[in-house]
């Protein structure tokens, strides 16, 4: 799905290389209302929810080292989110530097987990593996929530398709290589867990990486917990910095809070956008309370938006005259149809199995409709 989706979005990015990404694709394909709803959902569900989930994941591994209790986790998570917000408001350079450093630590932690799995596999401990014989399609669909969460973000690369030298060759190579690398790392990491823990033990664990390494290396679980804590904070910092590009595009269309594009006079950062997003993330953190609830809420609406954007490719192909330098998705229309079909199956599974998460996102999306017309009315009043 990551490969078929990224190739589809590579063509979208090649057609509309400017700022805004998915927002621009939806605006060009469906008009201002759908584009606004994407920005609205991005603020109220996707980005804010992702930040809250990442901070909760950090606290989950902190709890492995220092027991916090169920009541203490959201309190500590709120404090960490406030600190991240302060760092990113003070400067993009400092926030980006922190994020880059923590990303390196994340890669180191993943490689350590894989190395331990390889060493343990040589000890012939395969008796630990005890897969269940109970298997259902709905279970596979819900399991994909965590997979999509891990694989998410590939569409950001499509934003550069229009700025790439020789996109017909470069873009598919980059997309294929990226999908192969992420898939390899993801599968090897989970394989490493299964060399040390049974599926039942993994299901019961709230900190799988630390529990797995802790069974093999003395104090290894604490080290992995520290690395994961730092890496999740780094990713949360990136999410805190990422939305201004979208808000700038929406503000230019006069269809969103124009104040969100305002720059801090001293730190030169979109401080109001960061504050609003972090404040809403804190509300989501206390409402959903768990990492699993938050990522289901986030991933469902994220895939809804991705499907709408992917469907727009058929409209663009039929309506627009493409330039010769445009990247065209290979095996059209089968690649986009495959991505859209798999995504719709996933959405139907979540809607059936976890309706409270799905409907929460859909209701918030619907609330954006009157908000859009309010902004439009205010814009007309100002012009008069």
C-alpha cells in the first residue's frame, strides 16, 4: 500500500509542486470546501492527534523505567508536550536540530533490536513462538492501524516531485527504494521481537521493545526505553513544526485562521499555529487517554483524506493537459485503483470494528462545514 500510494501521489506532486501538498490536490480536484475540510481535519485530528499519541508513547516507555501509574501518565505527557511547544516556538533551527539528533538515536535503537534478534535466533529458541490458529479479516484490518501508523508520511515526498531533476526516472526509484527500506526495517524489527517473545507475550506488553531486549541483555530494556523516549519526542517535534506550510497555503486562500500564518517578531516562528495545535493535542490526549485509541482516531481520518486525494488523479488525467516533464504513475490505472481499493477495505474494517474512533473523526470533519461557510462569509464582509 505504501508503494502504490506513494507512486500515485508522486504524479499528484509532479502536477502541483507548490506548497500545500494534499491540500492543493484536494482544492484543485474538488474545490475549496473539501480542501478546507482537509486542513480542518489535519488540525483537529491528524497532526494534533499524532503529537498526542507520540507523547503518550514516550511516557509509556518512561513508565518502564519509573512507574508513573495510570493517573500520572497523562500528567507527564502534558508536561512534555508543553516543553516541546516551548522549544519549537523559540526557533525552527533549534527544534529541527533536536529532531535530527533524536532521529539518529531512533535508528540506533532499531538496529540494536534487530541485532539482538539475530543473535538470539542463533540460540534456537523457536519454541517461544506460539502463533494463534484464530484468524479473522477484521483482526487483520485492525492490525493495519499500527502498520499504517508506522509507514505513514510517505506522501510528504510527493511534494518534491515537481522540483526533481528527471522525475520520470528519479521519482519511481526513490519511492521504490524508500518502500523497500521501510518494509525491510519494519519486518526485521517485528521478526526480532518474535525471536525473544511469543505473540501472546507481545500482546500483553505495553513496552514491547524494552521487554524483548530486557529478556536478553541486562539493563538493555532501560537503554531501549531511553532511545524510544527520545525518538518519539523527536518525531513529535517534527509534527509540531510541519503544519505551518499547510496553514500558509490555506491562509493565502483566505479560508482559514489568517492569524495562524503570523510569525513571531523575535523567534520568527508561526507561534500561534504551534500553540493552537499543541493546545488541541493536550485535549485529545486527555480525551482518548491511550496510544492505541489515538492512532486509530488519527489513521482512520488520514486514510480518508488520502483516498480522496488519490481519486483526484482520475479527474486530473481526464481534465488537464499534462506537460511532457510530468511524472506519470506506472501501470495506470491499476496502481491507483489498488491503493484506493485496499484503503477502502481498511476504512470499512475500522468503521465496523471501532466505530467510536471512526465516527469521532467524521463528526469533527462535519463540524468543519459550517466553519468553512463562516470563514467565507467573513471574507465577503471584509471585501465589502
